[in-house]
């Protein structure tokens, strides 16, 4: 009898231990982890010759977006996160799908409340065909239903003018899959 009680007690201790363990990571994930990073290395679509990279980093409640893109015609180019990290269509980039829009919103500028999660606005290339990116975003998330991980960054031929349905930014000139990068604090 005493042995049986002892057995039951130890089972109970193990069960309590497991449930504490199971809850711990969930609590830790409630807040975004400072310094977490993701990167998209951009590949030219068709014969665009456009290359570059875009880095996403958690800074407080926002994500800082930095990067450098080379080989772009001088001027503005639509800059979005698209739904799929599928780069198989190297000729036109259509395999990346449409703008990442998990909340079924209209297309918009990055600083508007109603926009696709993937609407990052434009990048602007200088006379040396290079665009340098440094902007902050409140809507991008690394985790959960709206996560940008495994999706793609797409750079367009023309400027995003923020008209419906997708900004009239024309063809796609470069894309890259968003994957985890090393944390930097
Ligand atoms: Cu796009
Ligand atoms: Zn959009």
C-alpha cells in the first residue's frame, strides 16, 4: 500500500514537472526576442541583374529593415513581402505569389493602418543604381499567424503608387526567401 502511494506521488511530481516545462517556452514567446534577425538574399529575376540583401531585426516592438540592393534603374521601386518563399519562376518571379496579406486588408503605404502586412513601400536607387534601406515597421512579425519567415521579399520594376489592388509596381526584378539569421544584440 505504501509503495503504491509512493508510486502515485512520484507520477504526480513528474506530471507537475512536465506541465511547468511545457508552459515555460510559451510564456517566453509572448514578447518578441530583442535582436532576433532574419535575412533575404536577393536574386535577379529574368535578365535584371539585380542583387542584394534585406535584413529584418527585432528592436523593441518594431522590426528594423535594412539592406542594400544593386543593379536597379535609378528611382523608386515597389518593395514588398510576398506570400510564398518559392523562387522557381526565375523568368518572372510569379511563384512568389501576391502580397503577404494574412489579415485580408487593402493594399497600402507602410505607414497606414490598413495595408497588407507585406507592404513595405518603395526603395530608391541612386545614380549608381544602388538602393540603401533603413526603415522601421510595426506590423511585421517573426512569429505567429502573420509571420514573415519562409515568405519572400520582392523588388519591382516600377514605383508602388499605393493604388489598389497592389500599387501598380509592374514586373518583378529581384526576389529572395526570408530565413532566420544569427541573433545580434
Ligand atoms: Cu510586390
Ligand atoms: Zn500590398
